[in-house]
C-alpha cells in the first residue's frame, strides 16, 4: 500500500506494523516458551492455554502486518486464519 494516498495513511501503516510486530513476537514467544511467557506475564502456567493464545496471537500479528502490504482484505483475513488454525 505504501504511505502515499489518503491522509493519515503513513500513521495507519505505522500502527499496523508496530502492533502486528508486537503480536507476532509475543505469539511466537508464547508458543516457543510458554512457561517463560507465563512467568513474564504473571499468569498461571497452563501450557495448552498459553500455546493456544500464542497461536492466535501469531495469526492476528500476521494479519496486521499483511494489512500494511496487501490491499485485498479477504486475502489478509484468510492468511491470518490459516496461520492461527494451522498452529492451533
């Protein structure tokens, strides 16, 4: 999409990339090291629950990042759905 176009597009792209990156990183952390994630989040450890939350965080993060680059909303949603469902 780029930053040229309608007013505020650069801010929207920045918000998509920042929030998408945060969700992706925390999701990967939750899936890869659930006990460490639970400790850092001060959350009772439940490997299955934290793994599920991480998988869906990855899907959301991927969707946000792809929304910054792709104009096709359906493709963005499907990519996020596939990522979360596959990891779950």
